[in-house]
C-alpha cells in the first residue's frame, strides 16, 4: 500500500482550501500549492514546519536535501523556498509524483526532482550524500529503524548531516546510531518531531 495512503492525518497546519498547503517562509512565502485527494495525505502542520526550519536556518542555504516520504511535498518545497540548492522528493504514489512535478513547474524550479519509488528500495540504489534528510514515514508501518540503518550504512549522509524524524509521540524514537546526536525534540499533539545531527569522521 502506498506511503501516501498510510500518511498521518493532521488536524492543523492546513490552509482553509481543501487539499492545499501553504509555504510559510523564503522566496515563495505565502504561496499555496495543491496536493492530491488521497485518504490520509496531509502536510506537516505549519507550526511544526516553522519550528523545524527555525532549527535548520543556519544550515539550509545551499544544502542538498532528501525528502524521503514526500507526500504533499511540504518539507522539501519549504526547503527549496528557504534556499536549499537541491531537493530530491521520493514517494511511491503516482498521483503524488504527478502533482509534485506540476508544483515544481508552477514554481519554475529546476533545483528539485520528484522520484517515484518505495523509500527503502530507493535507499538500496546508488547513494549520493545529502546535507539534510527529511524522514517522515507513516507511523504504523514501523519504517524508521530500517530507514535509519540504510541512511547511515549506505553512504546517503554527509559526515555532519542533519536528519529530521517524525514519529508518534507515544512510541518515541527508535535507537539511533552512535554517530547520531539528538539536537532538538518536541511534540505537537500525537506528533513527535526531532532533529538529529550526524557527527562522524569524514
């Protein structure tokens, strides 16, 4: 079943218009973009994104980013708006990828690509090291541990990469690799969101 169908249902952080997300900072601040009518597909809430990108403000400019469970594209598109040099958006749902392509065309952005793939299959392919990874899988699928392992072992992270993780506030985070240091951690209702830095030798 698709990642999009498994996505969490958020009750805040959405524009009043159905199936729209709002970019909250950067060059496209205030722009509203559509996402597909897929059950359960919702963007990360505005307040969570605001906090996250405040945390990332010192490092987002020029960063290469991987949005591994892209869904609405809220995180990857926000990163682009705020100065990321490249964003790869990965999702396994055809309608999601089609809409991401349309939104990138609307924004006239050539700094991003949308890739149709299962996240774990994508991580089994040829690796390219990223500065920031957004890791926001469906909670009930229990994908975080394997994704974390593949990111760390597969060459997907620069030596001091930042990794954003969302999880259920009830279950918390799984064990992290020794080289991953928890930098910030908050909850918003049922959502636990965390920023981790990889501190490893080059």
